[in-house]
């Protein structure tokens, strides 16, 4: 008798690890703000972390102007998603991370989903630098989540094309999810980080074709194909 397939596909382990890290940091902030751990100085842990690990356009601008590659500045391209501005932001971004990570992980390998997350994180920071104000802070886990949405949109676009359906319908998903985040932001408050969300989504959409199984080989075949 063949083994029964599980009705619930497991989450990519690396996505679970990212979620656990993000929520672990948030739990520390919550415990510190209530004086349960860390003593009186723990009340300022969140604010200190935002300043130490958040992203701002002034950091890459400084490196370009001075010709200095500062590790503490480069780190911010990857560290900002793990420091959220509030508990509600951390929870909402975390739930979306798990949901989108599972959807994309049904097609992509676990490491490919992780790489999609990392590249979208960097893409979100670059977009914030290019389109946002230099003094605007970027923090929170939404830009890489939007990168996963970009990857999922591509997968749906391909699937719709295979069955002959209207492929533009794939982009309805990003519209719905963006509307949900907008409502959440209006109710609970959010940073003006729309360039980073856009950058994360576009990055995910662009790199997903290479990260799907056989995608890199397909890209090489297209490049080698004579005109």
C-alpha cells in the first residue's frame, strides 16, 4: 500500500526559522517593556534596536560619497525585517510570512524560498533608498513578505497560462493583499515604507523565474537560443 500523502504541506524550515527569530525578538521587546526581563533599561530596547538595525537611505549614500564599505551599514540591508515597530505589525507580518512561505514552498525548494526572502529584503531596502526620503526609516517584515507575494504571483501566472486562463488574474492576489495591509495600517498605524513594499514585490517577481525548479536551466537555454 503506497504511503498516504499529508493533506498539509510542511512549511519550509528556513521560513519557520525566520518567523521564530522575528517573534522571539518581539517577545523580548514585550517582556522588556513590561519590566519582566532586562531591568529598567529594557523599556527602550525596541527604540534602540530600530536605530541600530533599521534601514535609512543616509547609510548607503554615506558609503557611496565616502567610498567606505561599512559592515554595520551593509548589515542594515538585511536586519531591518527582524525589528518591528509594534506587536501588531510583527504578528501580521509573521502570519503573512508563514502563509506565503507555505504557498511558494509548495513549488520551490526550501533554500530557494529563503533566497527569495533574502533578495526581496535587499530589493526593498534599495527601493526605499531610491524612492523614499533619505531620512525615512525602514523597519518591519513586510518588504520580504511582498517579495514572497511576487514569487507566488509568478507561480500563479505560469499556472494560469498552462490551463489557458487569463494570466492577469494572478495580479488580483497582490491587489487583495495590499488592500488588507492598507486597512491594517489605517487601523493600527504603519510606517511610510511603500517604496520598500513595492521593491520587495518587484524583486520577488523578477527572481522567481530563476528560483523555480529548472528555472535557471530554462534561462540559460533562452540565452543560448539563436535569434
